[in-house]
C-alpha cells in the first residue's frame, strides 16, 4: 500500500487536502483534511445577539446570504418572531438569487474546466468542450459572467448589497420594494431565464424541470445544443453516473417553503426531519472531546496536538449515521423522478449531483417569478421584536451546497453559545468514533489513483462543490 496526498486543490473555496491510501492502483481509503481553522463560533460568544447578523456573513463570500438567513432564523426562533409575508417572500428571492448564482459559478468556473484536461484528448467531444470550458481561454465564462452579474443585480434591489448584506433580519427584510422596483426585479429574472434557456440548456426551463427519467434526459441531451447537454454527453462516455457513490442517505432542512425537509435513505424511504437526532462527533478533529454532542450543547475548543486527529472539521451525524446533503438531497426529498432514478440505479454520483443543480436552476427561476409577483408594495416587509435576555434558538436553511444550521443560546442578554453546521461539514466530515467515513471519504474509495489515472477524483470532489471556509467556520 502507498499513500498519496493531494492538495491544495485549485478552484475550491478554501483549503482542502486529501490523504489517499492506494492499493493496486485504486483508492482503498480516504481521509479529508480541512486544514484552515478560523474560529467564528468563539468570536460570537459574549456579544449582543444581533451582532451575529453582522459577523456570520463574513464566514464566506460565496454563501454569505445563507449564513445571514440561518442567523436571522435562529434569532427569530429565540424571540418568537414571525416574519412578515413580504419579508418571507423577499428572503426567498434573496436566497434563491445567491444559490442559483452559485450553481452557475460552480458549473462554469469550478467543475467543467476539468473536462478540458489533456487526459481526455482521445474523446470526440474533447475539442469542443476544451474550446468552451478551458480555464482562461474558453468562451463559456465570457457568456456566463455577464449573465451572472446581471442576475446578481437583484441583490441591489432586494438586499442593498452582496455579499454581507444586513437586509435579512429576524422579522423579514429591511428593504421594502416599490411597484416600480418589482417590475425591475421581474425584468432581471426574465433576462436570466433567457440566458439559461439559450446557452445553458438550449430549451425552455419548464421542459428541463419536467425531464423524468434517465432515458428521457439522454435523449434530450442528444437533441440539444447547450452547455448542460454537452456535459451530459461527456459524462456518459466517462460513466460518471456510476462514479462517486457515497452513503445513499440524504438530508435536507427544506427551502423556500417549497422543498421539504427530511431524511431519505436507501430504497427512497423518507422520514420527517428531527433536529434532536443531529449530533457532532469530535473524535478525529483537532478539537477537545470525542463523544457525539448535540449542537445545542456543543463547543469548539482547540486541541492542536490531539492524537489520531487529521482535520479541523467535526463529523456531523443524523441518528448516528452519515448523511449527504446538497441539491441532490433537496430534489430527492421533493420527489423529482429523474434524480430518484439516478440514485435507484447507482446511488449518488457525479452526474446525479450536477443534474440536481441544473434541475434546481430550471425549477427555481419560475418560482422566483411567482414570488416577485406575490410581493405587495406598501405593506410591511419586517416584523419588529425583541430578543429576550434568556433564550435559545435554531435556524435551519439550505445553502447552494446543502443543509446549514445555526444553534444559538442567549444568557444575560449575551450570546453564551453559538454552533454552526455547514453543508461541507456534512459532506467532507472525517471518520467518527464508530469509524464511519464521511460522504466524500466513502465516495473516493475504488477510484483509480496515481500517475496516469484519469481525473475522476477531481470530478467527485467538485461534484460536492466544497466550501472549506464554511466547513471550519
């Protein structure tokens, strides 16, 4: 057996290192290291509760709105505040804007450039894909970036700025929208729809969202000119629908009052979400403790010399079991037949994860149009309320990469405890005290590794779209 260390990874938010045990040219075991500790949970302790709204968005510049939303929901839960209907709709629009822009950035700038690598030169699709997606030289980014910039103008109308907005509050949003601004919001969404339909899909969003089987998806891809069909044709030749299987257990906290929360296990069996079953295991993290602890009672205390530790990332578990989170989990729990067919055939895979993100783009843009039309200018966007001196709250939401939770305790008017579990903390978690590897650690086993191996490891890693700075908040 030999050991292969890969890292740091480019085109990844934050630092990432993989330690791979290789036998017979294949990965026999994997350990995922999140090597950068940042300590946001400690920074929050002792501060006024509302300070969280200014601090937690700084955890990440890519998903700062998701962090804001989770904090606002935790504070609302602690105070018993019910957001104003307009504020709830505006929050959905703000979060969807960030999440969908993130899906687009991931596909075009983080994920697809790997298909331009010279290892794939023998494939018939390589020339066109390389011309389109090669880093720095491909034409795709020149088409995508203006469309993304135009779409993110929605943040100006709805949230004042991005990233690190303060518009999301426990009672809703601070930025009331006028009738004229609602028209402009709809116009920006319309322009984004036009880019997706012309360039990414080559078809109407509703037709993409309605694709219900693997055969239908492949037939659709063969008949279309678009960037997602180009990926599907390449992925099929590389059998990426059979690559990157993890634990076949999928978790979502629910999103937009549209996608349901819950846990889905093998056999497409779902169960309601029970947040009391969530815990974090510290056994292999450079943190004190080794037992599984509920985040409401959790702590983050550094133990840099801890034996057998290999990451700063804790190991979140649901009912003591490993769970994968992300767009695939959301769409599976929503019952999308295409994604259920993928998982029923080969479990979670590279193709399934990317397809879930694309289905989410196709289905959420029409939902955004509906939410914008439901806004009622002239009515309140924020409900006022006070945070009690003694309170506990939980804020659960979905970032682009998956389930995000904030657990808050307030004592004597100050934050006494603040614990965060981010999506990549779930997906890139280390082994726990029972020896269970995290989702990525499982998904890498069996892949070819070493000199001359195809870039399948990179495809699997990027299919989860890691955000390591959120992982080690």
